[in-house]
């Protein structure tokens, strides 16, 4: 599509606003593979950041209890989630060097 990672974050914010209007904020995202793993990881990070912080960059109520820090730094992830993510990183690191 030729979009920057920031554009993916902005698009996510727009989708969040539309979801609030149309379907009580419900969104579903899927991840399609990519040829440029660096661009893919940056785009995913921008989308997740937008979901956590909201379109205007301020923490979304209930999602980031420590304004100014990242979600992970704020301890927002449950221990089970951290364990799953750690295992995924371990397994996928054989295929994605940047993970």
C-alpha cells in the first residue's frame, strides 16, 4: 500500500472512532504476512500503540494506568499474556530476526 507506519497508527485511530459510532467500539484486526519484516513490525507497533494510547496520543481510559510510559512499562499486561508473548517470541525468533 505504500503507507508509513505512522499512517497505519492514524488509520487505526480513525477506525476506533468509527467503531465507537457504529458498534460500541468493537474492532477486530488480522495480521497478513509481509515481505518487509521491519516495515511489518513497525506497522504492527504503530497499530498497537494507537489502540493503547488512542488517536490523540493520550492514554485511553483503563488501558494505560501510567501516563507517559509504554503499556509494557506500566505493567499493563497480565502475567499469562507476558508468558504467551515470550513463548511466541522464542519460537518465531528463528524465522524473524527482529522479533
